[in-house]
């Protein structure tokens, strides 16, 4: 079936059905009355903000108080309007309605803050003008949320219809929330580090393959060296993940289940992270989702052309992050276990797919070959050589954080019940058995590798992220009640999903508001390294120090971030006042510190005789015991406070070293000072 016929047969009728439901809800008498409630709340919001801000109240406080007053007015007006249509809710139902109303308000609050901040930064509007745009965005979110999910007198006819309606709202909101904030939130140090990759564009790097750097290079070439330019690739990659997961779930179950899978992809923390922050996990997750889709087409649907997609996605995944290689053993295990797929072992297509992947991966192989296989060793033998530690509880905790505790329980339950159903399924129900086997194998195989590693080594938070893609269709099926004979436990789990997802949306909205416009009475943490709230201000202060030293010496100076790479990367991105911060921010390599790729980009021998300013967000970073032997003169440690919107949010430490000596050279003779 071609693309147009697929749309005509499935997507368009479904979309039309949901839109008809939406039109029916909006045309309801209560919905029309709530329009006036929304307009009144918008006017109150703007009026209170203008009064408070005009009196000199801080922006974050004025935004929060204005919205709180407007939301309170809207709630009591809504109760009055809705009560005119009939009997009101009471008891627990009334409290649940209030909880939904508060959650919807928080969604509007978060989006409003981002719109106001964008208008101030991008359009150069004053806060007094920007509030009109932000309040309008909040009013639209609150109105639609209230008529569809809070004060709803009519309901769609089925669970599937309600999830489809929710999917449209959730996906639209998350697309809007990400879009208004991706250019506002300061880069994480990891993002700034990968941006530095893109400023030293190559076909390979020490700690990761180059795909994230290439994507950032393209984004910044189009949109400049801005947060938006760095992150737009993550925004688009999330859409790619949604597309492949939707198609995979349709093939394994049906379109209604696929709609639920899209909602989970929009809201679960792991996919919020990979759709917002630009790291190697972003292209990895997109490639993993594509590989799963094409593997299902090849292994279950027996489509020969599916193998070409497998090869392309696997190759793109390998130049994103090496962990996608775990899909190879999973595919082999499925081929061995499934009689229907076993025939592919005797056919050329899987081997051609492997060759395609190898060709796409070949630039990384070449880079490793000319650099002593450094990246392969970094991600394999060096990790295995790390000190022995038992970190399985940390692995479980990270999975709970990535999926939410409910999501992790649902995934474990889906795996357990799927295994039981696989054992009990009739032999003639071959298709069901194969689908269950596919989801189990492609989840448990890579997961077992991480579990085994965690028994003796430390694991990282993001490692298992894409692993859960394979089981997400089964989790979605349990939410819709697609599993026959559901237990009381399964029913209870299903009921928890709606408040969990709505709660996560509210958390994202408030957290992003906290990072950018801020919240009243809630200060940012004292260490600027902890949250991406003041790296821009840090870069400005570092630039002022650099300019002062350059005026003193009459020469350009170098900046050395004395941690592994955080400070050096952020200085390179945010020290906008410097002539060429990418070339002057050299990391701690001149003093013998391990700074990953900075050691490849900047050689100590080239810095002989230069003045270098040592920076650190912890005093111990710049208090290196033998630092004095690298310079003719090294000043004492100085402290610089970082202020954001007139408030001190942290501090950093620095000292100035004059006349650098390359004591790392075998010919150098340096005495300690």
C-alpha cells in the first residue's frame, strides 16, 4: 500500500474523527461560556503584572503573582459558569477536578514564561509589552485544557478516542514548549562541549563518534552560534523518533495503541531529554527507533527492503554512539529463536545490511586507525579498567528517572506478562508469538549487557534510554487495555497513567520557567555548575577578566578551565566579548590535566611563554598543588561572584599564570615553586 493510500485508509479518517469530537466539545454551551472566563483571566493577568512590574517588583515575582491571581479568578468564574449547566461535582471528584485545573494552569504558566522571555530576548520587547503575548498563549492553553480535560460535560465514546484527543493536545503542547525554550535555557556543559566538537569539525573524536557534532554544525550554520542553533537538531530528531515508533507500534498492534505510544514519547523524561538537549543520545535514539522499525519489517513482515533500512539506521547510529551495536546480538538471537526469521541467515540481505552499516561507519574507523584506536579503547578497555563498583541499584534508579517509576513498573510488567503469554500462546498463533518475542528480545538483550556491566562497574544515567523503545508498544497496549483478562493491578496501573503524564507535563513547564524567567522566593543553587541558569553570566565575567589581563600584559591570553571539560566548554561558547574564544579556551591540558578532546586540539608546546588564566567553579580546581612550576609567576586564588538579574547565583575562582613553561615536555626542566 502506498503512502497516499495509507493516509487515506488510516491516519486521515482517525484525525477527522478526533477533530469532530473536538468541534463537538468546543461548540458545547459550557465551552462558549468559558471563552468569557478566559478573556477575563487574560485581562486580570496583564493588569496585575503591569501594576506589580510598574511598582518595581522583580520580573519572576510579577509573572507568578499575576498568573496566580488570574488563575484563581478563572477557577471561581468557571465553577459558576459550569454550575449553571447542571449539578456540580462533589467530594473526591471535585478535588480531582481542581487538581486537573491546577495542572492545566501550570502548563499555561510555563509556556507563558517562555513566550515572554522570547519576546524580550529575540524581539527586544519590554516586559510590559511581552506580557500581552505570553498571557495570550497561557489563555489558549488554559481554555483548551479546561474544556477538554477539566470542565467537560461530554466525553468521547471510547478510551481510544480519549487517548487520541489527548495525544493531539499533548504533542502540540510539547512541540510548543520545546520550541519556545530551546533557545532560552543555557547550554549544559555537555552540549557546550559537543558544540566545541562542531567548531573543530572532524570525522571522529575521542569520547564519541561525530554525528552530534555534524548536526550541531549544520544547526549553527543555519541559525548562528546560539542555543537554538545547537538544539534545533534535537527538536527535529524527536519528530523522527515519533514517526518510527508510531509506525512500529501500528505494525505490532494497531493505530490506537500507536497514538498512546506517541503520548508516552512526548512525555516520558528520557524522550523529553533527547528532544530538548543536544547530545549523542539524540541521533542515537532516532537511529535506534528507525532500526527497530526496519528490523520488524524484515524479521516479522519478511520484507526484503527492510534490511536496507536496517543497514542505514545501524550505520547512522554507529556514527552517533557505539551502543547501537547491541542491536546486532539482539537481531542474531531473534534469528536463532524464531523459525520464521531463520531463513534470513541463508540469504544475502542481512549481510548486505551489515556492509552498508560498515561503510557508513568507516570514517570513524579511519579516525581511530590514525589516532591509535583511541576512541574504541576509551569506550571499551578503559571503561572495563575502571575501579570495581556495584551500581545495579543506580541503574534501576536511572531507569525509573528516565521512564518515571510508573513507566518502569509498566515496562517490567509488560516484559513479564509478555513472557508468560509467549509461553502459553497457542502454537497456531504464530504472529502474536513473533511480535511478543521481538519486543522481548530487543529490550532484554541490550538491557542485560548494561545490567551485567553494572554488577562490577559504574553506569551512567542515559545509557539505557533507547533500550526502552522496543517495549514501549507493549506498555502502550496495556494502557489501552489491549491485553485480555487484565488484573486489578493492571487496571490500577492504567488509572495512574493520566495523572502521571499530566503531572510530568506540569513539572516540565514549571522547571523550564524556573530556569529562565525564574520563580519568586526560590533562588538558584550556589554552584553554577549544577543547573544551566547562569553560564551566560559566567562567560561575561570571564571575558571581563580576560580583557583586563590582556590590557595589563599587552598580549592575548589563554583561558584554562581546570575541571575535565565543563568550564572550558562554557567559556568558549559564552565568552562572547573575546576575539576568538574557541581558540583561547584551551582546557586544563597545559597543566597535565585530562581534558578529553582539548588534549587533541591544544598542545602545551604551542603555549610556551603565554599568559594563562586558570578558572574553576570549585576552589580545589585551581588550587593544583604543583601549578606554580608551570609559570614564572602565579597569582593567588581570586573569587568572582556571578550575578543574574541583580541576584548572586554562584561564584567561580581564578588565578593568573605569567610566562607558561611546558613542563610536560621530556626536555623541559621545571622546578616547583
